[in-house]
């Protein structure tokens, strides 16, 4: 089946493109390269031996989106990653985030609902839960007011898809609410490559170990957790990519119980910031230069998934450990700095 992957040169998109191709699907990637490099295609080819079709496009261009769909009447599904994703930047530039993350979604859905049947996988986030009332977090947990415009775009995005599915029975959609993706492909051909200062913990760790960053700041050690640092559910990006393929194939097979479904995607295990640091030190053999500083506004104490629905209904579960992910992230960091 031919599958469109928007944002397919990004961290999660590129790994999902690999998993799709290895599962026998034909991939078309759309990316505007605002936060990714076209050279990622070479990594995909190195792993799979197949170069996906690539279209450089800004999905905010409604006419361009329409033209693309006219040229690709045989698309069997869309996996939508393309979005701005830095929480801090979204606070500074809310209109940019609302335009980029929501207009692109609307334009895609307008094209899909014009077809008799369509399959759509949405890249959602555990940010929709905020500080959950209880742990682990199930899909039935209440959606809390968003802490940032970025988080709000995920909430509103889900609402747009749900309402559209209610009005168009031919649209079959799944939102995957994932937790904290980390790691890199075990081949070290693709991985997380943030432009500028990393916003996420693991690339900041690997860049600090490489000497690119002076030190890692640990934001608070006085949280009500065992070691005082925040707890998150860190999932290996390859496991996460597999979840997208499984979700799409659920829709292809017609196994979905409704035309809009939601699944948590995580490991089901919470790891503290200190545990992530210790895992890195164990796998890399390096001591990390870090310093505890004050809490960061907006950080929740703990968030980790109840993954029983994904396991029992989707037939998917995470296979990799935190150590596996940290080992692959370090191998990737070493490779790209050696180029």
C-alpha cells in the first residue's frame, strides 16, 4: 500500500518510514525541511535499500496539498507527523503553532474526506493529560487544560479528527498518544538530530557527553519522587515507529471497533531523570557533567502510560529497554560527530 508520511524526515517520521518500507509498504514523504535535512533520505536508503518518494512542501499551502492529492489518487493511508513541537517556542509564537499544526491538519482532512474511504494516523501526545490524577495513565483519563500552545494543538487536533470522523463515516482514524520518544535506529543510520540547542533530555545528554554542551541542567531534585527528579515514560523510537505501522494495518484490515480510536503508546514504566542519566553512564562508560538547578515551569511531576489497551487491542507492546535506547542514542551521536 502507498502511504503518505508527513514530516517523514523528522525523528519519528523517518523511523516510521523505515518500518513501513520493511513491512512492504510504499512510502511517500512530505517535509518542508524546516526542522530536518533531506540527507535523512540517505539513512533510510542505507537501512532499507529503498529510496522513498520525497516531496518538499509546506502543508500550510492549501493549493499545494490539493495538487499533491490529485497526483496521488492511490494513497492508501496517511500518517501525520508534520508539526512544530517546541513547547517553549510555542509560548513565544502561539500563532505560528496554531497555523502550522492545525491548518495543515485541516487541509489534509479536507482532501481525505473527499475520498470514499481514507485511513489516517495522528501523532498525538501524552501532554493532553497534563498532571494526571492517577498513575499509570489510561486513555480514559481526563484531558486537562493545556500547559502550552503546543499541547493545545494536540488537544484541538484530536477534537478536529473526532468531529470529522463523526461527520464522515468513510474516514478511519487513530490517534496515538505517545510519551517520550528516545534513542535511534540500531544501525545508527538515522536518529534524533535537533537544530540548535536540544529541547529534549536525551540529545542534550549525548551532546554534553560529546563536549558540545558544557553541562546538563537537571531541573529540580525536590519533587515527590524516589530521587527527587521528574519521572517520564521513555520509549525507544523504533518501538514507537512500529506502533504506527500496527495502527495503520489495523485500519487496513478493518479491525477497528470505531472509525476513531485512541491509544497510549509507551513502555508502561516511569524512569526518573537521574535514572536516565545513570543508564547513559552505564551504556556509554562516561561520567556525565550535570548540575541540579531550579524547577522548570510547567513540568509535571510524573507521567507514564497504562499500555494495556495497546497490548490487548492493537497487539503491540514496547520491546526495547531504557538501556537499549540510551546505547543507540550514544552510537548515533558518535556517528554524526565523526562525519
